[in-house]
C-alpha cells in the first residue's frame, strides 16, 4: 500500500429485498459473515411486534388499535450474522416469532403505517451505526428504508421453488399448502399502501430458482466487491 498508510474501507450498506422463500435470510447472513458486515433481519422485527400484539390481546383486525400500541414494545435486534438475536422488552423471542400464528398475522400488523414508522426508525439507526457496514434484508429496504444503499439486490424465485424451500424448512409441511400461504402473504405485502414489497428501480434482480444457495451467495459477494472496488 502506498506510503504504508492503512487503507480504511468505507462502510458499505447492502439492501436485499424480495418475497419469502427466495433464500434472502440465508444469503444475507452468509454474505455479511463473509465480508465482516453486520446483519439485520427486518422480517424478524415485524414478527416481534406482531408477537407482542398477539401476546397483549391487541385486536389485530383493528388497525387503529395496532397503531395506538405500536410505540409500546421495546424491540432490540442483535446484528452479528453468526448469532442474530431479537428481544421484546428484554425477552428472547427468536422462537415464538416463527409460529404459524405470528406468520399468519404479520402481514396485517406490518401494513399499519405507525408500525412501519416505528420499525423503520430502528432499522435506520442500526444501519447508521454499523462500523463496517451492514446487510439489511426485507421487503422495502431499497425503496423506502435505505434508498441510498450502496447496493440493492432484489431476489426472486418461482412460487414452486419457494414453496419447496419453505416446506423443506418446516417439519411435516405440505408443499401445496405452503405455496398457497406464500402467494397469499406476498399478495398482501405487495398490495399494502405503505411501502409495499417492491423492487427499487436501481436494484439488481437475481432469480434464484435454479441456483444453489452457494451460487447466490457468491453472486452477491461479487456484486458487493465490485461496488467497493469502484468506490
Ligand atoms: O421475511 P419474513 O417472512 O420473516 O417477514 C415477515 C413479514 O414481515 C412479511 O410477510 C412482511 C413483513 N415485512 C415487511 O413488511 N417489511 C420488511 N422490510 C420485512 C418484512
């Protein structure tokens, strides 16, 4: 290196959006670990606030009740890709947020603007304080949360490929029922008024249907390295 000066690599912000079952979480975690970046699963935050609403008997069919309670729970995300954590008011909810009940209610809760404003604020604070940079995965990261991200990726896959992957993760799951539930949740997430699931105009779209996880990880790592080299 010239003059022996230490070269500081600027923090890099990577937004990875797309529907469920496209390999978003596995890819985002692996890319962050490989590049020494922090990692944030924004779906886990929406699941955590949904878990709190359900646990506190908030009527989730009533958006005004959800809005009134949106500021109450304290949601904290740990951003180490080797061991991401999520707590609500100090309680570890990593397990409870993955139940069928939370999964079936999260779209309704995350469609409420007051919930999105609250969670978006947490996301921006974490992204802004990650020392080396961060990989943030979600639905609206490139479009709304971090529109100035250095790199935006939009992962897609056929509904069949996504259902096969998701049902492989859940013991005893029925592929057809999983496909129907996925398509329904995507339709709700894509059609809501406030920051729907959408590809940013400047995002790179990667169809993962016929790629192995390893291939998707390598593809994204290469894209990040190219961005860094060009910066
Ligand atoms: O990624 P996931 O399946 O755990 O996300 C759960 C839900 O959270 C998803 O159905 C929609 C919502 N979500 C969102 O609205 N915005 C995000 N950035 C991430 C997730």
